[in-house]
């Protein structure tokens, strides 16, 4: 009897261990300097932000594990294709150019592109597009690609300067090295909320839809994430995240 009990107990232990080992585990690539969607918390040293917390909730409720790997934004899609990471949930805009290389989840958020100028500046959107101003933008972003293409097509006279992140562009804006910067609206709002002496001069182009980027053969992962976002948006935690990170 004792032997049977021990055998059964061991079987349960092995089954439980095997179940844990079979849990899917994914690595999410993030831009570590893209608040409020993704960044490294100065106090904890851990990844944080709207996208990070959203994906953590989805992982917990959909039965998989996720870790977040900080990476340079202009190399994040090559890293995904090289299988160094499994997804990019970090405020990535869905664009035709990117869709040729990767597959996106259903859109989960929409954001405007805005021009940011010093708080005491009188520069307008018209000035930025018609005068030889120095304009900063984060390299590898949808707004960088779009404004560069527009400049070539329409002959805008501005001088385009590229940065590793939107906050670095804002630093140069405040230091007088550039006169304006183009970025998504929420990072601009985040800078303003933190007391940076900048303001929004106006919007540019159409709003961007954000989605999670995946390799094109990861259809099962896409289905998992799409279902996860549906559950998250139906849960009160979705509103909590918006209030915490987006002031909604």
C-alpha cells in the first residue's frame, strides 16, 4: 500500500513538473526608452509601461510566460526575424513596409503623430515644413520613414536629424541643437507631464495603429495574442492601465 501511494505521488509530481516545463515561453523585444509604452523603471531596473503590463496580464491569463528584452529600435525587426526575440510589443506602428517583413496582431491602440517644439517657441507646423529648420526624429520609426519620404516627394527644406529615442530628441530640442521634433503623441505627453519645457505644435499625417509584430509563420502566437487582447479589453484592468500610463 505504501509503495502504491509513493508511486502515485511520484507520478503526480512528474506530471506537474512536466506541465510546467511545457508552458510556452516568449521573449518580447522592447524599446527601453519609449515611455509610457515601454521603458526601464529607474527604481526597480525592470521593464515597465503600458505595453509591458498589458502583455504580462495577457501571458498570465492565457497560460504562457513572457520576458522583455531591451533592444535598439532600428534593429528590433532584424532581431525578430533572426529569432533573437519572439515578438515586438512596444508601440510599433502597423505599416505596409513592415507588413512585408512581419505579421501583426490585430491593432490594440491608435496614436497621433505630433511636432514638438520648445515651450516658448513660436514655430508652427507650416514653418517646420516650409523653412530650413532642424527637425529631430527617432530612427527606425514609422514617422521617420514617413517624413523622409515626404521630404523627398515634396522637397521640404528642413534638415532631418535622427536619434536613438524620442527622449534624446527632446534633450537636443531643449539644448537648442534642433528646433522641432516629430514623434508619437503619447511620448510627447509623457515628456510634458514630467515637466519638460516643450509643447505640441500640431499633428502630422494620419494616426498610427499599434500592433504586436511577429514572424509570419507564428499564426498560433498571433491567435493567442488576439484572444488575449480581447480578454484584456473586456477586463477592468484595461481601464486601470490607461489611467496609470495614458491619463485616460
